[in-house]
């Protein structure tokens, strides 16, 4: 792992030389001190699964491998009133850093906006699109590389999620189906109330947002989740050959995936 990647970005400046605001982080106990959580998936399992918080070792992986490893893990958001919202990650995209023309860090470019992409693995990168929506990413092992979280399967706190999503919809809109609560990168940020100031937080230590998985999974980094489809990423058609690279990953057959790619599914073992 490059030495520069182990350090926080010392100089957070954009093209105009303006400094970014200080990062506001809430810290939590170490991963091993977090109590085990059990819940049942609505779609794939009738057995209650026991998950624990994942630590730094899980995130310290190459970007593509981390993007696949995220699948099946559970993103947790603890609200101010203590309510915990949980969603299983079912779709991700890998952005590979300097070589990747579709990445915010293409060419090794560092700005105030993308500083989190150059921080330690597991650092949250939250950015705004279209001036109103947010997307959540997580930095990986390589310099300037990060994984975009695209879709979740709601597991806990669905009514709270429904209220958060409904607050951004037109009055009189039809009720959202459960599978529609988090089936897109901005939708999951709305449903889990992921704010802009979560940028640069550490998923391994933060008290308000973290990742859970089976305890043994942190020790099995090389083992990939079965049934993973590799497809081109969404919304980057202007980036030439990088628009066609199969760097989007999702769980085959899961109803919460944002966009299915039948051609990619036929080509995926």
C-alpha cells in the first residue's frame, strides 16, 4: 500500500486555492467491541444472519476486489435519536483512480471536492450531483480509487427510510415499494440520511455510519460473493472506452438492483 495513501491529505485545496472545511468526525469503539446484530433478508434467506462491524482490514483491498467484497455487506446509519437504519449492499461501481477517465481523480487530480479519495481505505467520499442529490463512495487501497455504493436492500428501519424518501417527493406521489427505497446511489443517501458533511469520515471507526458483515468475512478477502454480475457503469457514456469497462457489480436476480444488464448477465458465469 503506497505510503502517501496511509496519510490524510495534507493540503486540501481546489483550483482557486481555497481550503476545505475541517472534517467533522464522530468516533466509535473498535470493531470487535460492537455487539452482533441479527436480521432476516426479505429476498434471499429465511435464516437470521449474525453480522458484526468490519474494521480497517476489510477496506484495505484493491478497488475492484473491494467493490465486489461490499456486495452482501450491510451499511448501517445510526440516527441522532439512536434509531439504526440498515441496508444490504447489492450494487456497486469501481472507480480506479488516475488511469480511470470516468473517475473524479482522473489523471491524479486532487481537489477540495475529491480529497477523501486519496485518504486511507475506508474513508467516506460524499459528493453532490445535479446540485441537489448526494452519492456515497468509499476509498480503497489504490491512490485516488473509490467504490460507489449504488443500491441497497432495506433490512431495518424501512418506515423511517420511507419518510426520508417521501420528504423529497412530490405531494400525492404513489407510495414507494420497499425495493424502491434504496435502489440508486442518491436514493440510498436519502433513505439513510447520509449528509454532505459525512465526507471524509472513517467507516472503520465512525459512530454514525459503518459497515457490517459476517465475522469470518474479514479474514477471507480473496473469496468473492457468488452470483456477481459485472457490467458497464451507469451515466458515464462520454468517457470513451471507460464507459464500456465492466466495473459495475451487482447480485444477480436481486430486485433492489437499480439497472439490470441482460447482456452482461448472459456473459457472466
